[in-house]
């Protein structure tokens, strides 16, 4: 096996940077925005300090790597994110959600199948995050009403949207990137439905697996936060003689530093600030909020008496919270909670809700006893909140936060039909080739703003810094890899390793490689790096590059085997209480099914032998 000669220093540096980038993108503790910016800075500084001239005499300018910020693919991705947010804000999909929920009363099995089909179909035209946001509360509501576990529903639903998303060029940002990068490299533009047939066939097989087999592979899981934390109550601790003439700091210390006092009320009805050196007198009442067990513990430790208003708490008069409700709020992209802390956004005053606990990736991260207001929230985190019925209902209706309490209707406005028609227009214009998707999507966003379907605030909330930076960094990395000859070198190595294999086997191997990469690193990075390699492989084999590019596209969409492979996996993981191994148990067979099916279909459709 004779490998190609060692490439030049710039090519080696780019290959090394690709490895570094893939490692960084797979690190959970490093924000993907930070990793993307780091890669971009390495590229621009590296080519500034060490200029590079291509074999054709073209000088590679470092500033060229910023072109990703104005790339057609990024414009289209951002515009489609905003347009999809318009559908969510106006409740345009609410009638569909309501009808799906009603069908569950008739036939749960057929309703589940229909939910999977609808989720897959919608994801072919709309980013799957809004689709998952639409369907999560419906499925959780169904499970609560029927007294069954949501385990067998949520993960299959999430995977169905991923499978459906790979069927058109606008289904995911990954698809748009692959199509755009291939076009930039001189390949004929892949149209919206050019790979719909193999994708639809495979999606049908995958949905049957998700409907009939996947639920049997999943052990029953209980959502981590659902009603597991004790409720929080406001009460007053009346200080008796034995606890008087001490500072507030001393009393808090006696409770192990756990008690938090919001105000101090004197006998005459006046309030004083709860300063640490405030002297507490007999008859003073400390206003506190905590669990019933903790309140009783404070009462015992301080020798105080518990009151709610003028009522003394005892066995005949226990704490009661008839108007209180517990709900779960999930942090999604574009949420005001994303990448911030509860203290920074003043959550309690803004929403009139109390956060009892935060869950991240299937386990309770922080509870009330810890300083949860200082935890920086990430996409996929779930907040267990408590508040009055009307506050939770209002929070859900406002549409800023995704509430999973399943007690109120989905948001719906009189602009929903307008938003739906605009979104349909975006798709139709692009599908018939009247204008590129970037142009039709931007025009659609303007129409949503003019007609009041969206405000600029909502539009800006829909944009994701993470998506923007990973797209730009990936485009820059792919461009550098191509221009320095790194893509050609990797393609030569791949061809040599697969020497003697048929084009169909090489295509299948490339797709499997992308499927493995996308479950470890960003799917966008895997796609943009894989696309120039795919074209180089096809050129060396003197074959049509289209099936190889589409193999990269499909492989990069197989984000099923790990929860961190795609953002909706994290949403589903926390909402359903799944573990990492649950994704492996269901996702690996699904990956094999999709990969093997496409390994058969693509060579047949493109007549590869």
C-alpha cells in the first residue's frame, strides 16, 4: 500500500488543525462558539504570519476566511431560523398539534405513527427544533393523561424529525452547507428535491423501526424533575425569647447557613432590611421561603413558631398550596435563558416563578439548597419551577419560554395563517427555482416583520451565535483544507486504503465515516470538511461527484447515537429522562438501518458498481 508523498508544511498544518478542531468541537466543557472562534483565529493569524501561495500562483489572503459571514449558506440558515421562529410565535402549527393530541384518544398506536410521519414531513421544510418544541408538550400531555411513561414516545419523535430533515436541501443547516460548498467548488447546484427519493424511502423504513421496535428497546424512564422536588412555601418564623437578642447572621448560621430571609417584620408591622448585623428581638417575624421539611427544621433549631399570615402552622393547619403548580421549563435556542444565569435576567421578578431545581443531561445539577441563580444555563437544561396557575399559564402563552406543564393550550394568534402562507411561499419559490433559498427566505423574513408575525426582538432571539460561528468556522476550515491541498491528500489516502473496492463500497465507507464523525463532533463541521474530500475522491475515481457529496450529506445527518450529536437530542434527553446508553441502544441500530439502506439505494440510483 503506497501512500502519497508527504504534503507541504501548510497542508500538514491544516490537517493538524482539522484534528484540533474536531477535538475541540467534541469537548462538552468548551462552548462550541468558543471552539469555532478559536479555530477561526488560528486560521487568520496562521495565514497572516505564514503567507501561502497555491500551486496556481494564487495568494491566499487571511481575510478571505471571513467570507463565511457573508456566505449564501449562512444567510439562508439564519433567515430560515427566523422564519421558523415566526411559525412558533404565531402558533401557526397549533391546529395541527391540537388535532394530533385529539387523535390519541382514538388510537394511541396509530396516533404515534402519525406523529412520527408529521414530524418527519415538517422537518423536511422547517428546522426540526421548532417541530420538537411543538410535539414535546403534546406527547408529555398524552403520557400524563393516560398515566403512561413518555419514554417510548419522545426519543422516537426526536429521531423522526432528524430522519425527515435530511430529505431536502433546506431540511437542516447541514444540508444547506453541503449543497453550497459543493456549488462553490464548481459542482452543478443540487436542487431542493434532488435527493428526496432515496431519503423518503429510507425515512419510511426508519419510521417503521421507530414506531414498532425502538419503544421496545427503551427501559421505562421517569423525567428527572417531574414533581420530584418538594414544593416551596412562604412562611413567617416568629422569634421567641430564646432566639432573641441575636443578629440575623447568628440565626442563619444556626441553620447551617441554609435559611434565606427576605424581610424582617417588627411587632408594629414595619419591615426592616435583612442585613447580617440586624438585631433580632422577641416577637420579630422572619419572612422565609423553603420546603415544608426545612421550615419545620428552622422552627426547631431556632425555637421559633411557624405562621402563614395570622395562622399558626400545626397538625390542624398544615401548609397548603391549592393555587400553586409545578411545571418544567426547557432552555431552547433563542430563549432569553440561554447562556445566562437566573440572577442576570432577574428570573423571579420577571416571570413571578420560583426555580426549585435545574436538570442537565439527565441528572439534577442544582437544587434549592445551592446557589442555582448563579448557574449558567445551556440549551437542553430544564428548570423545575413553581408558581401560581395564572403565572405559569401566562408564561406559556407569552411564548418566550417552552413550558412543559401540559395544562394550557399552545399559543395561537390571528397571524398564524399569515406566517404559514409566508413559510409556504419561501419553500415554493425555492423549490421551483424562481430564486435561491437565501433570497426567498430573507424576503419571507421581511414579510413576517411587516405583517407583524415577528418583531425584531423575536427575530434576534431566533438567531444562534453557536450556529453562526460553527458555520463560519467550518466554511473557513473547509476552504483552507481545499486550497492547501489537504482535502486532496485525505482523498488520496482514503482511495489508497480502499484500493480494490468498488465505487459503491467507497461511497458507503465515506458515508459511514461521516456518520461516526457527526456523533462525535459538530455535524456542520463534519459536512463541510467531508464535502471537498468527497469531490476529490470522485475526481480521482473519475466519477460523478454528486452521489459522493450526497453520501456526505446523509452521513452528517445521522446524529442518532449520542445525545450531544444534535441539539434536539439534548432537548429530548432531559424532557424524557433518558441516559446516554438509551441513545446508543436506539440510535446505533437506527444508524445502521439508514446507512445500509442508503448504501444500497445510492449506487442503484446513480448506477455505481
